[in-house]
């Protein structure tokens, strides 16, 4: 009986911590990114030697990939986030996405997902077409750290693309940061992040900090409750 009570107390504490976690805000007064009409994305075939993560047939390259819905060459996010079975470090990545055509919410509840390198460093996906939210959380932001240089979002339901260069952080044998991560990203052919020095893990509830981790970790595609569609996902590893 005592063990049961202790278990229930621990469970209640964890649930309370999860439900009532306080959002962290940087306090920076960002300027609104200007709206720019980007180019219509074209299906970009993977180059020779690229790692193809989704070719329109199945999600076998991802853990939990079977929980997402594959149909007509497109995969729709469902039930849970997915992470690559293969770990990656520095890389160049191409991914195409479409937020839901039917708009049923606003702010962070509208077309929310993300590409999270090493499971730690997120480039936000969001329907930011005529949809206001905090600028360091809109589409193309490095989440809670840096807004996109411009808002290039197309209308809900239209296909968009990210072309991303991610440089992984490095740590010494004692776990000290030797080199921070960096990211350059294009959305629909427009530069939105220019070699930005990432400040650490992209948390919602706390300031970014670095914690030592392996040189390669799985890449994560986030499920945030919205049926985001993806296609043509591939990457090239970078030797650095």
C-alpha cells in the first residue's frame, strides 16, 4: 500500500510539472520579419550518395515511422514524433512540407511541427501565412532563439521546401563546448537563417543551454498534433 501511495505521489508530481511548466521567453523585442513571396518549390531529386529518408513509399528509415500515414507519395504526421534510425551530425538536408489546407486554429496551434537536428536543435515548421505568433517561434525560426530573416510562407495546403545546412556542435573529452552548432536555411528558395550560431538546445520552458552529447544523434520530425504532410526528404552528411 505504501509503495502504491509513493508511486501515485511521484506520478502526480511528474504530471503537475509537465502540465504547469512555465514558458521561457528571451525578452528580446524582435522586429517583425518582412513578408516575401518565395518561389514555388520544385521536387528536387536527391544527389548521388545522399541518404534518402522518405521517397514516397514508406517510412522505414524512421523509428515509429509506421505510425505516420503514407499515401500517394506523401506522408502525414500522426500520433507521435518520429526519429531516424541512423544518427547524423553535420549535414545538408532537403525536406518538403505542407501545412493543413483547412485552418482550424491560430498561433502555435496552426500547422505546427519542426525539423529537430540531433533531437536537440529545432528549425520550426508552422503555418505562418497571415498567422501571428511570437517571432522566434514562427515558421523558419530557430525555435526560441532567432526569428527567420523573412516570412516566406505560402498559403495553407501549398507545398513548401527547406534546404538546410546544419553544422553540429563539438565537445571535448570533459564535456565542454568546443564549437557551437550553426545553421543556414532557405525556405522556398529564400534565405531565412544565415549561418546562425545556435545557443544550445531549443527548449520551450527554459533558456537554451548546451549539454554534451554524442557526435551523431538521430534527426527528429516533430508531431505537434497537426497533420503536416511531408515528401522528398533526403540529406547529405558533411565531413567537418
